[in-house]
C-alpha cells in the first residue's frame, strides 16, 4: 500500500526556536493535510493543501504542498510550550480514495 | 454545537469480554472511520463506512466489527477475538477528503 514517511520522528527544542518537519512519499497525492494531536485527544486539523506548490499559513504555522506532489512540509515559527504534541501529515489521491497517514512527529518544547 | 462525540472517554474491560465503543456525529457527514492508535504510534485504519448500511474493512479489521444503521452513528465492537485490544480508539467523519476526529476512547483490557 501507499506509505508516507514523516520525519523527524521526534524533536526536543527550546521555546522560541523554529521547527520544520516533512512528509515524503513514492506516490503522488492530490491533497495534503496536517493535523496536531495533544495527549489523550483526537487529532485536530491545522492546514489543508490542495494544489502543488501551494503555501498556506495558519498563525505561526506554514505548510507547503511540494511541487513534485510527493512531499509536504510544515514549519512552526517561534515555538511555545503549547505547541507540544504529535503532528501528523496525511495525503489523499483519487486512486486510493483514502487518506494515508504519516507516522507522526512528536514535538517537545522546553520553556 | 456540531461535532463528533465518542463515549466513554475511558473504558475498562475484562479479558474475553466484547465491548462496544460509541461514535456519533451531527455534521451530516456521509463517511465515518475507526482508527486504532498504540503508544507512540500513528493511526491504523480498522473499518470505514462511506454510506449508511455499508462498511469496508481497513488494514487491521480482525477482531473488530461495526455497524452503520444510521448516518450519525458508527459503533465499533471490540470482540474477544482481538488479541491485544488495549489501545486508544479514534473515530472520524469526513466530507470530501478532510477527516475530522472525535476525542477518542482509551480502552484498557485487564
């Protein structure tokens, strides 16, 4: 089946630092989604990307849909303690007709 | 308020017992999904339903069963055949591609 490789698996950073994470695939996707999951809760949608090359921001978060349609990136600027959680990417293509999730990036922020 | 509810938040069961997890949505979404999440792991698809009275197996359906008698409801039964049922269970619904998740149920089998 389709695979999404998400990296890094975990990050431990200092408050105020910028964060970058990415998802790559051998398959082409038509839509990329980024979710955040806080401990003991369900994932919450952060950003949705629908077009190759698209760059979308949501506050301090910025995500990009890669030109090749096989990758996506999420950046968080000036991290704060409440950014702690697991960030998941998810991709969709019409052939599979289902979302494929990455394994998640666990972010820890030191005050 | 529109959203997805899962109940209960925490559930304890003895080994060998079947248990049913509830998922309700009032978003008028056609499609609903069940995922399993183990500590430090991603999401694995158990079952999904794209329309009432129809559902499909996901990647790890063995030991689980579902029903979709109403658009709003998609209960998941964890049967005694599931070898390792202790996990965090997430329900989602979607309109188009984007899935929206419930708060999850943590099932612990003693």
